[in-house]
């Protein structure tokens, strides 16, 4: 039986073809991302929102592809990165130059979404982050880069400096939407679902509960449910594969030191120890 408190996403479409809705809880995923990147308070909140937003874009536009969301700080100083994969796992990265206290969402901050296609090509869309709001940047991205009219909200709650709750939703207008249901949905989202606290309270219980409240009185069918979790792609094999791309002269230099090489994953903090013998094997393979 699935853990009812585990992160997950629920998707539904109204019977009249007016709306598609995705609701998701990302609390454990976002909290682990913030922990591994050693960020707290406001930066943990921003990272959690980027992580949730990246997952939301993947579920909406490319559920079978890898999607990376990159929030580049004002003045192009530092970045918050969400990296979401088709198996439902997501990891994150905080990049800051020396001396930068935190990545700023002030004027000039940009959000970039990157989709890795099966052939290795990368599709990219970039938008500004209006008013320091990740939610507003997501809506701008969907409209400008994907030509999708939608309302999106991501939110997180910080307690004692750490992520205590995270989640959000997306309501997408479909081609069959008519004036009456559009008016009802607009009023509903404006009046009841613009408060981050209310969103988090609903998703903490169950994303399906938030879905039901958004679509209250509208006949709809659940079309998909997906498990979400923190997960890193690093491994000793991937580390060796990365080192194999170095020039042979650099690999020889590493093996000549006759000492173990220690490499730490920037995403999850996992440490890998490679012996001189393993490094020498790279020379025989190349």
C-alpha cells in the first residue's frame, strides 16, 4: 500500500473539456533538496518553489523527459536548479559565487526551463521572474514559451529555517472552455486558491483533496497519478565515465600521484573514492 504521506501528483480533466488540473505535494522532495544543498530560511523557500515548479512543468509538458528548471539570480549571480526525471525523482543544486549570501529574485532574475529530448537535443525557454515570484514566472513561461493559458501556484512553508511543506497546482485552460465555466473558475481561483497557506493545507492532506476543491461542482475524471521523491543520478560508474572525458595527460597525472581520488556529488553530497588502479583502467579503455 502506498504511503499516504508520500509526495505525489494528481492530474484530472473536466468532462466538458474546459480545464486540466494538476495538484502536487512536494514536501519531502523539497526538504531533502534544501538539506543536501545546506540552505535554510528564504533561500530554502525559493529552492523549494523552483523544485516544485520544475516538476510541474515536466508533468504538464514532458512527463517522459528530463526537465531542468534554472532560476538565475539578479545580475546573473548564482542559480537555483531543479532537475526532474521521468521516474518521478528530483534533485537540486544551488550555485553561488564566493561571497554571495543568497541567490536574489530581485529585478533581473530569470527562469529557464530545459527539456532533454530523446535524441539528446535540448529545448530551452527563458522568462523573467516578475516581482520575485516563481509562480508568476511559471505562468509567464507557460504562456510565452508553450502558448498555454494557465494559472499556476507553487508555495512552501518554512519552520525553524527548514522546509516544512511544499506543493502547488496548475489549472490549464483547454480549447473547449466556454464563458460560464471560465468565469466560475476565475472567481474560484481568485477568491479561494491564491493563498499559499490554503494551498499547502490542502496538499498536505492529499493533493487529490486540493484537486476536488478546485473542481468542486465540476464533473471530472482523474487521468494520472504519479509518485514523487528526491533522487540523485550519481554513481561510481557515472563518475568514472565523467573522468574518462578528460585528456589522457590529465588522467596520467592523477594516476602518477599513487593516491585515492575523492569526488563528492554536488547534488546529493555522496562521496566516491577511486583507487589509482581504477583510474589507470581509464587509460587502457581509451
